[in-house]
C-alpha cells in the first residue's frame, strides 16, 4: 500500500508565506467593487413596498389557476394539448413556490404587517408546513 501524500497546510496568518506570495502577485490591497449607484438612490430602490409583492402574487395565482383550469378542460376533451398547460402549471408551482417562502418570512419584502401575514398564510397553504414554526418567529433584524 503506497504511503499517503502529506497534506500541505496553507498559512493564512498576516505574516505567513502565503501573505508574501499574495503581495508579490498583486492580490493584496485589492480595490473592492463599488456600485455606480449613489447611496441615496440605492436606499430609495431598497425601500419595501407592498404594491409589487401584491401584483406579482396575484399574477402568480392567476397564471397557476388558469393553467390548471386549461389543463383540466383539455384533458377532459381527450386532447394531448393538455400537456402544455400542465407543464406550465408544474413549472410555476415548482420553481416559484420555494422563493415565495423566503419572501413570506416576517419583516421581508412587504411593508404592511397585515399583508405579510396574509401572504404567509397563502404560502403555508401551498407549501411545506415545516416552515410554519420558523416563519411565525420574529425576524432577527426587527
């Protein structure tokens, strides 16, 4: 059985060999990316608003209900065209439902507490109930 190769541990201390190598290669003292958007404008863009969240949720429900309805009725007629709305339904249900859990967490995305609670209840109806215990706890930032 061959001997195992020795594992080389990197020395990331402030005075180690890796530090000198990083300085030689120009990796130290790097300039960090700064957004070209001014701070005041960034704060304005990051303000929580209820309108977009409500609009997007209504659009999601309309599309998911509409594609389910279309799939059901096309299936009843015996048409293979039912596959298309069922695929749309599956993509909408599977891909966006998980991200909605994140947005339904308390103190996320929406400004109004009642809208937040309503969105959370809707998410609970359409997802994994295990999140209920976590979602009802206050957000650490609040």
